[in-house]
C-alpha cells in the first residue's frame, strides 16, 4: 500500500459525515507505519474504544470505512475464532464483530453490515507472518502468501460491496 497522509485518510471515508471524519482519531504511529507490508490500513480509535477504521485502495481511489465494534462483556470470542477477511485464527478476543453503516439511503435509515474481523485489523501482518497470534496450538495453512493476500483483498472487496450497495 502506498503511504497515506492525514488528508488522504480523512477524505476517503464513504460511510460517515465529513465532520465525523475530521474528528476521528488517527493511528499514533502513522509516520512509522510499515506501508510495504499493508494491503489496507486498519486501526482502532485510540480515544473511542468502540470505533475502528479501515482505508484501502479501491477501484475509484481510496475508500475508508468507519466501523463500530462490540464493547463490554460481549466483546469477542472466549475460544478460538477466525477473521472473515484474512482467515487468521485467534484465541480469546482476537476477533470481534465490527459493523459498518451502509452508504446512501440505507445508511441514513440506520442499516449496517457486520462481519467478524481481527480486533486490531492487522490482517496484512498476520498473513505475512510478521505478527503472530499463537497462544497454544495453531492452524497451519499451506497457501502461498501471495494467494492469502489476494483472498484477503477479495474478502475485503466483498465486504465493501455490501456496505456500498
């Protein structure tokens, strides 16, 4: 992924107002982000625990999604679970339900699309083996990294399609 500026990120959002995009908390480490290892930029809002954001290069340029996460006691799984984007398995809360407000009229009516994602949205780092989820036994996958990346991007594109339909 190419390096993004604060302006790039804030103007990319399609499912929140310009005011919301202006106020959202950016990643603290934006200057040291490993852009070459990312297929999309995903982060949790440091000032709002129930908020997460995702920015990716899409057909018409950058596309950002504002996400809400489950907070409190029902925050995630207590046993092993799998991210719907990268298919990485995590134990104990490593995967949470995230929902995105749909765009257009459906979004104005309050309709959302939900999916279970890595709680830190670091899918790119997991599929490249840069970040590890191992706590006990792991599930090994024999698919080459390039194919894992392509699959993750297809899954992300499907999710984006559901949000923007």
